C-alpha cells in the first residue's frame, strides 16, 4: 500500500507558531504531527509514502533525515517551489501510484488515530459497487466551512460541494481517502496546468462513484490556534 501525505501548507492561521515551524512539524506532546502520521501509516501496512513540501521545506527534510531510520516504510519527499494545490500535487505525482489497485491520500494537518486498515477494507467492498474513492467523513459543527457530502441509503456519495452556502448535510470531508487507479481519469483538463484543488475541482465530478466512511475515532484539523490548543488537551485525554 502506498500513500500520499499532503504536508506543504503554510499554516497561516497558526501564526506566530508557523513563522518558524511548518504546520506538519507542530508538536503534539513530544511528537511532531508528521511523526504521528508516519507511525499511523506504518501501523496500517503502508510501505511507501510520498510527502510534498514547500514552506520551510528544509526543516521538514531535516526532521525526516533525523527520524527516517525508525521506519520500515520508504519516505519520499517531493519539493514544490510554488504550491500546486492538493489536486495539483496528486496530478504531478500520479506516477507514484501507477499500477496500484488502491492507495491512501491523507492531509497532514489532521490529528487522528483512526483505523486506516478498516477504511481500506471498506473501500474494497465499495469497489464491488463501482467506487473509485472512499472518503472519510465526520459530523462538522460548521458545515459551511467544509466540503459537504450527501449520501444515499447505501452510503454512496451522490453530491459533494466545497464550503456550501446552504449545506445539505453536516457530513464533512475529513481529508482522508482511499482511492483506486481510475481516480486520475476524473481530473479536469486543467490538470496539466498545475495549480488546482482536489475538493473544488475533482471531488464533485466523482459524485456517484465515491462512498462515505464515517470516522468514529479521534480526528481534528489543527489548522487554527484554537483547534491546535483544543487538540493538545483532547489528545492527551483520549485514552
């Protein structure tokens, strides 16, 4: 199993912390967020992970060089001089998963201990029903700030809208996906131009070909100062 770990964001809403520290290296009780993700990926059978970098990339590289020997999985760093956007990163590195029946896509600004193996197994079941992608979902307290999915009774996502003005549900995109090789057939013709967003430009076109997977374990986006401090408190108490 291979995984994309999208980690290149600037983390502007976490300033002043991210003036000196890239968001993916924010500390969580003695570990970086990136290390927590690598632990989780290895625990659930990932053998190769591609991590994109851009902002303060040298610090990410130094951190990976320091911890690389702790892991059996192969860690590949891909630098972006200019951010490509989540969709642009996937498109530019699509050869990484060529020949793979399924692979993970994870946003590194989430803190989670979710059961990735269970989600992968669910995706294999959904494949028999025509799924190209399985999307991790959670109940959002503010749906207008999220990508929102509408599901039918079988769990198929029949509509997806990024940050809708009038949300049709509170089931929000968690930024964790299991995808199959046909995914790149759904990328728009603008893909070769580079900069574009997975949620805005790709996921809506997958309506009817993706299924939802509700994440029952802990998951929190640490993208703001408020959510980061809440996560520190919750992560310590979750056990």
